[in-house]
């Protein structure tokens, strides 16, 4: 995280300090921007516009919020505006399904009646045989990245910040301007969907058809 | 206290992992886990999902992007110094 001293270096014209800052924030900025953008190019344009705005606003940064919240807030504002301009020219918004309230697990997988109402009929497969290094392999990471990219935007934003970037719930609420309860619902739906994607990947025969 | 059903557990698992589940609910959940290997597996899968998500490699700027941003910075310095 950048300190006051580093910001001074930026004001002094220290290019290395600027590139250091760019590198430490690039990942989160691109990931946030991608949630609003049709492709990487547009996302990178938003990131570039963000840095222009950050430099212009540098002297106005009063340190009331964390530097990264401030920078990410600028990015979100820019990416939102660009996305609204773009979706206006499209016949129908491609970013729908925000009101998604589907359950974490398909209801068909539980008993619908009887003394075991709500208990598993089709339980999750045993992952005990999946070694940790398989879980962290690139192929599995790709499955997760793809599942996250397919989430409704707000779920995608929350899981990106909480589980990829490791932000606290308070900072996520601050940036996205949402209540903690709402943040948790979005995180819950996002994690549930990503788990489902992994379940399909590890046991394609058992639960492949339902989406 | 009524036993927690599996279908209920999968909906409160995030509250549980976030540490915001009420005391009674948390107790019901733990009692259920003690007797249900499927739900124990489910929570392990959620935890594994979180670990894999956390392991995604960071995005790094390409040389072209770094170059563009360096230009942005130089431009900003130049504009500032002429003001």
C-alpha cells in the first residue's frame, strides 16, 4: 500500500514511483473494469482514464479514505459511465439478471417431502480425492475465472474484491456503496455458483445437465 | 431445537463462514455437521472454492500498457509545470 511519502515522490516527478503504483493497482483495476466492459481493450481504456483522473486529483486527495478505495472509486465511476454510454446504443442490455435469487443448490437435489424433507437426495461428490495442487492448477483456476466472468455484475464485483483481492467486507461496502447484508447475499450467490461450476468440472457425470 | 436441514445449511453457509450466524443457528449448524458427512463435504467444497478463487494469478500490465501510462504521467508532469 502506498504511503504519504510515495505520493510525495509522485508529485516530485518520480517515474519509478508512478510505475510502482500502477503495478500494485493494475490487477484490481482491470478486474473491476472488466465487470463493466465488453472486452479487455475497453477495460484498459477505463484504467488509463482512471490514472489520468488520479493524477489530476492527487492534490485533492485528503486521505479520508484509503488510497486504494479512492483510486478504485474513480475507476468504478469511469467504467460505469462508459458502460452506460455503450449499453444505451444496444437494443437490450447484455448485463441483466441482477435480481437473480436462485438457490445455492438445485432444489431437485433435496428430498421434497417425508421425514427427510430438505435432506440430500443427490449429495455433493466427495472431493477428498482431489489433491490440493489440482485445486490450485491453472486448469481449475480457469474454470473458476470463467464462472466468475459469467456472474451478474454485482456478484462478480463482490467476489472479485472479497475472494480474489482479499478486501474486507467494510471496504467492499464502502466502494460499491451497498449495505453489508446485501454484500453478503451477493457473495453467497457468487460463491455458490462458482462451487457449482467446480462440482460440474470435477464430476461431470453426476450433475452435468442442470445449469 | 429443530434440526437443520441440508437445504437450509447450503443457504446459511456464507453467514457461517463470515461469522455472522446467530448463536442458536450456529449451534444447529454444528449439530447438523456432526451427523451429516454430505454437508461436511459441502462446506469443505465451499472452502476449497474460496482457496482456488484466492489463488487466481494477478493481472499484470503489458509493456504497451506501461508505456501508455508512462506517457500519461509525463504529460501530467509537463502540463503541471507549464501552469
